């Protein structure tokens, strides 16, 4: 059993370290880029993979321009001081490779009010795959030189993006 001064010190250390593990994330929303004419329906951001050496954030997004829609899940990696930039080349769901685009170079990924995370890449889904994921979620592995990282994207992220895209803006 810890003596009172040591117990207080251990509580202080825990309280000091708690903010390090917290990641401020963006809420759901709808955006329009007037310069490009692109409308975006975005889910909230969520932690989709947590490891002692990295945290991966995911977000479901529907982009539309001129009646054409693109359905994606984008991933970002928070900087934690342990891993450098994760380089991922592919995404596999149950031994099936999905269309994955890697940024190729270090690009910022914004979360909350900060843009200090790094883009990991994005999965491009068909409208049908996106709709299915709105009921089942998406579970798979990001694969690259550093190995395979399991990610789980909740169904609610896809459902919110679909709902936001359906709203007249």
C-alpha cells in the first residue's frame, strides 16, 4: 500500500499524463469549397486504431461535384513521439484489397483545432460499399512497410455522412 505522499504523487503523474492520451476530434458537418465547387458531407472523426505507439483517426466523407459523388474513408495518424510517419500502401478487408490511396509524402491531417497529425491515406468505396458500411462498419488492416495495423471504423460514421449528404444545402 502506498504511503499518502507517494499516493498523491502517483495521482499527480496520472493526472498530468491523461491529456497526452486525449485527442481532440472534429464533429460531423457539411462544407462547400466555392473555388472548386465541391460539396462535402463529413462524419465526425473517431479513433479507429489505438496502439501504445500510434493512434489512427478515421472519418467517412462523401464529396460531390457536378452530380458526381466520391465516397471515402480518410485516415490520419497523431504524432506521439514514438513512431515516425506510418507509410501504408494498401487496405485489406477480409483478404480483399480495397482501393487505397497513400499520400506518398508527409501531409498534415487536421483534428479538432490542430493540424499536427499526418495523413495516412484514404479508402475509396463504391456507393454500395459505403451504404453497407453504414450498417456494418468497416474492419480491416492498413498494410505497409511497418506491417499491418487493424482498424475498425464504426457504422455510425458512414450513416452520418450519408444522412448529411442527403440534406438539401
